[in-house]
């Protein structure tokens, strides 16, 4: 997905689908489970080719 389209449409739905695929009910739970990982790295993981433009 291109940068200009990354935040269009159902981006929240896509984000929560990716969280559930990884076994986390919320974004907070995902981040808390990996406290040593910088937020930008977590965002890149969740947003590969889409939400965060990884």
C-alpha cells in the first residue's frame, strides 16, 4: 500500500486484525509484552506494507 493510502479505509480494523493474529487483544498488550522493543520497530512490524508503511 502506498504512503498516501496507508491511513485510508479501515486502518483500525487492519491494525486490530494484525494484533489478534499475533495473539494480543489490544495494542497496549502488544507493546507491554515487548517492553525492550522501540515503538517504531513495533509499528513497522504491525504495519508492514500497510498501516505504518514498513
